[in-house]
């Protein structure tokens, strides 16, 4: 293993150790979950940490997302964001970091680092604002469920065409195709129709009411910082102090 590879592995181990110590030990109580679901989610989370330690970032991301789907714990979103960032999936990483920062239990020490990373990505991303009814609908963007899908939620996406689908028990499915520009913001309005309802116009997409959606420029980006896991580690290292480096070894 080259010195660079060794440094990268040690960097990942340091980041995850730092997050684990700050995110689990002494953490405030989380949302109540069924004990079995919590145990399975924590096992998936541990599997993700083991995967990223052996340089299998894609598997780590899959495990963190599976843990989140069982129990929406902000810790899982944070580590998911780190894994997605290393994979170059900046839009999905931005979503995960935003979810973590919105959590009341967010570690204040991590906030500046994550907000700088979001500011770096903001000029290259667009956003889909979800407006889906009923509230129980399962929403997917390009076949992937957003971490949050309540109406009004903004989901970061890469510029280009995106397919938004929604389904709910007792309703006909709905879908939209949307074009999103960098710094653009588009509303995905889908009102699912009850399965027994009639009167839909032939050829119309069920439940979809797109309307004109001009792109809206976002705010100017914040301070630009260097990208990449090594720079993120350096920033976290400056916050955590040398004693946590020793704990990670």
C-alpha cells in the first residue's frame, strides 16, 4: 500500500472515529424507534463504518442509506454525506449534510465545516422543491427516495433532466419530468388521484400538474474552500484537536 493510500485510509478512520465519538457518546435521545429496527439500523451503520475503513465507499454509502431508511437518525445522514462526497455525488451529499444540520442534535463544532462544503457545491447544483399530496406518498427522484419528502422540502440535484414519481396506497401513481439548471429551483407538484376517481383527460400524466417552472437564481455562494476528503479531514482535525487523532489510532 502506498503512503498516499495509507494516508487516505487513516484519514477516513479519523473522520469516522471523530464523528462516532461526538455523535454517539453522550448524544441526546433520538426519535423513538422500535428496538428491532434500531438494532438493525445500528448494525448497518457499523457495517458502513467497517466498509469505509477498508476503502469500500460505495458499500458504506449503501449501508448508511439502508440504516436511515429503517430509522431516520441524523448520525446516519452525516456519515452517508461523507461517503457520497468521496464518491463525487455532490448533490446527494449536500442533501445528507443539510438533513444533519437541520437536526437539533447537530454538533455545533461540525456546522462551519459542513456549511462551507455546502457553499462550495451550491453554484453547481439545482434544487427540486417537493409539493406532493397526499402526505403519505412515497416519492422518488430518478429512482431514489429523498431522505426527506414532506411538501416544501428542497432536494439538491445535479443540473439536467430529472424524473419525479409518487405513489400511495389507494391512489393512481403520478410522475413528472423536470429540467433543472445550476442554481435553479423547480417545484415538483404532484397531486395523486384516488384510484376510484374518474374524469382524467386522455394522455395526461396521472396526478401531475407541472405548469411553467422557470429557474430561479439562488443566492451567491459562500466562501470557497478546497474540495476532497483530505481537506475535510484537515478542517475537522483543526476543530477536534490532536487528542482525537490519538484516539483514532
